[in-house]
């Protein structure tokens, strides 16, 4: 230790100095109280550069670590890595969530080989715990190099507006929100930790625990045409947390609760009709997280399908479409789909189809369910009529409307077993409450295998 620290009293004083790292932990734990682990561990003449601790969040046990930028700019040393590994090890033994608060410029280059080994071990631990206990990262300052990979390995990533999350330097957090690496963007570190807490409270303690149950109030939102109003109308009042808002503009993902129990909500009617590769990735990732912790997934389907043109085909968009379909088909959690508008072809099959994924499928009265977009369908079915039309566009649209109303309506879908029932928006919430309750005992055994080979 430094010559300035000569006794235990001075060591304790140094370890308990007020820093942003310590303050951020007080934001996390109930009444700001936590039990610190290994507070006096040092790296050379300095403290380890990370505070590790456990405590309670709304009465539930949580482990956490918070990097200290005032010590070697938060550089990861072997001592720091060992403290974080201990947190992961305890979390694995006890089935308790982990919150990591990142503020570091990367590795300690004074011990490069040890840093490489340390990062490798930490990445292994985050991977081993993935899907076992919830992991939430809070990027409250700089998170650079391999630390960015560690943060991104969590289930959810919350960043502050002025933070930086990168492997190689970039233009800042704006990219993190738009490229899908950030689940939530907060104004400052206090708001970021609060956001992490709100997400944490929606999650079970581990993959063997039931989803949390809370007292709730009935929603006051009106079921509209947009994803947010629909989510707020079916979920309990003030329970909806939208995630990855700026990534995948044609889709909506959120955690909420219905009847006091946590659910994941997916909607495909946010701001555009066609789902892009980003939307497919966003939804697939969210569904897999929900499935890891047996959180029921409610999917509100209103889309014309996947964006398909020369550019998307050249970019291999079908890979991302397949990834989305795979995520739904593989998930064994409760899956309920509601066709609220349009559901055409592959999009219906992937998001709402009973054969591949959904346990229960409902449709609103004005839903349109078709193997092809109505305009495309009439090109095949009514080719002769279109060939002689004076105004081809008008004739095509009229025939498409007739096809949608007469051959692709919700009644035809119900008659042919594509949906389980036709309901109104006013009936939807109660239907979902009853459906989730009756499906609570769902059990599925898959074929024995090491893992599936989802398209990535």
C-alpha cells in the first residue's frame, strides 16, 4: 500500500471515501444500505478499483459491483476481476440477480497478460450465468474495450446520455440506442440505476423461480391503433417499461404485468408496416430473454410482413427472419398471440401461427389473416379480371379489399382453425388474464440436444 496509509483506521477511511461508484450503489439498494465484499483488496499501491456488494432491492436480494473511475481510471486489474468473479460465483450458488455498474477505460496495461486472462474469465462467467440469474448492466461513464463486451453480455443494458459504450472509439451513446446495444437510455446515473431497478423488479430471482406477483390497478388507457396504447390498455396501470425504443422502428417490446404477473409484450405496429432485420433481431432477443425466465409473451400482430427487396435479400435478411421464427418456435414459455390488424404470410406464421409457436391465438373482429398480402393474392386469383381493367390500380385495390373482407377475415381464419377465438378490444385484457392463468402449469420437454443452432 501507499506510504500514506499506515494503519487499519487509515485503510478503512480510504476504502470508505465517497465516490461515484459508492453513491451509485446507494441508488440501487433499499435505503442506500449494502454489505461490501472485500473492501480492502488492493492492486499494487491502490485499491482494487471496484466496489462489490450485496443487499436488497424492494426486499429482494441482489449482488452488485460498481467500478471506481478514480482508481486508475477504473482499469481492470487482476484484483478487480477476482472481486467481480466472487460476485458471479455467489450469485450462481444462491440464484440471485447481478447488477454491474460500469465506469472504466479498459484493462490495466501494466499487467497485460493478467488482464487478458481476467477478461476471459469474466466473459465465461457472464456466459455461464446467462439465462440462470438476471444480469443488468448500467453504463454510467466510459465502458471501453472488452468491458463493453462484458456489459453487453447482460440481459439488459441501461446507459446514461453522456456515457460511452464501445470496443473501439465511436461517436457516443447515440449509437448504442440506435444499434440495439442499449435497452434504456437515462439522463444520469441515478435515473439509470432506477431504470435498472424497475426492470429487475419485473424479473424472477432466477430461472427456477416464478415470475413476480404484485398488487395492481386496472389500466385506464384506451386500446388504440398504436403499440404503446395497446400495451398500456392490456397491462396493469403504470406497469409498462418499453425496451430498445430506438432500435427496430416497426416493432415494440416491453415488460409489464397483467393481473399482477410479469409479462413480455411484443407488438408489430409501431411506426411502419414492414418488419426489418433490426426488428427481427430485437424481437428474437427479447423473446429469448423472456423464455429464459419463463415470462409469458403476449404478441400483438399487425404487420404486412417482412421488408423484402433487392437490398434486403442481398443483405441476407432471410437469416434474421429465420432467427425470429426460431426464437418463437424454440421458446417453451407461455405464448399468446393476438391479431389486432393485418397478419400476412410468413409474419403470421412466425409471430402468431399455432403450428409453430403460439399456445393460444386470438383475433380482433376486423383482423385480416392471409397467406399473401391481398393485393398480391388477387394478382394470382383474379388475373383475368385485372388484365382487362381500364384503371388497373383501382381495379386491383377494389379486388384486394373484397378479398380481405370475404376470404381473409377473422371468421374465415377461425373456421379453418388459424385462431382460437374472435374477440373485441374490450374483451382482450380479461381474455389474456384468463389465458395466462390457465396456462400457468405449462410444461414442455424438447428433444435432447446440447443447444439449437439459431441463425445469428
